């Protein structure tokens, strides 16, 4: 009986040791596993987190595509508006530049015209203020002598070319169609009254008016003659 109790106690002790060993082993395994998890610096990707296009419902796909098209359309419209604005600004600026250029050209032409008038008036010894004895009539030679003194030597040839073709140096010449009158065929003849009231009978009055007209319109008698050759009038 005593021997049997001994065997039983040994068996119980062996079971306890075995159990303790098993618990220790399990604890070690768990500890190793736990330590491995805590010491690892690499992220662990969770399974099943990636969303594929096939996983998105068809309705949501259509809605997203529609929004993309709207954004693109708005971007295209903004680009078109920007281009139109830039083109309009360019046209406005071009018009301003053209107007400024024309104004500058007109001012330069006016200054040049004035310069030519002053130059024509001062050169060649001409004297538009010269006075001559009033006569009942004048010969062509007398009229030409007046013109040479009033117009000046350097412009007389051009002046003479025009008068020869307009009136043949006849200070009473009248155009029956237009009513133009005198040496330089003023139309109407009454314009020459701005120089003197005797414009009908005084060649000097007609010459002075004609010289003023040629200077103011063409810069000089030679400028008027150049125009006359191209147009047959001045």
C-alpha cells in the first residue's frame, strides 16, 4: 500500500513537471513571437485594402467621367476667352499706333509745307509786295516782267509754264465753262479780291494771288508745276 502511494506521488509529480515544462515552452514561443512583432520596423500591409476600377460601381464611374469632361470644357472656354481678349487688345493697340503714326506724319507734312512756303518766299529775290503803275492795258512782255519781279528768278520758269498753259499770259482770259479767270485761272475769279479789288484788270494782283496759292497748296510754283504735269490742272 505504501509502495502504491509512492508510485502515485511520482506520477503526479511527473505530470506537474511536464505541465510546467509545456507552459514554459509555450510562454517562450509566445514571447519570441511577441518580441519579433515589437522589434520589426517594416510595415505590414493589410490584405484587401487596394480598390480596383472594376470594384467601383458603374454609376460612380460615369459621374466621375462627367466631372472630368466639365472641368476640361471650362478650361478650354477660359483659354478661348483669353485668346479673344488678347486679340482684341492687340487690335485696339494697333489702331492707336496707326492713329499716332498718322498724326505724326500729318504734323511733319504740315511743318514741311510751312518750311517750303517760307523758303519759297525768301529765295530768288521775289517780292510779292512789289507795286507797279496802274495802266489801261499791259503787254505780255510787261506782264512777264511783273511776274519775274514778284515770283523770283528760281521759281519763274515753273510759274511761267503754268500760266502759259492756263491762260497764255492773257490777264483777261475767261473760261466759258467754269468761269475761271485771269493769268492763273482762279475759279472763281473773285477769289483774287483777297489781294486787291482790281483783280479783273491788274496783272500784278493776279500774279500775287497765284503765287500765294501755289505756295500754300504745293509749297512753291515748281511744286505746283510738278503736280500740273501729272494731272493737267493744279
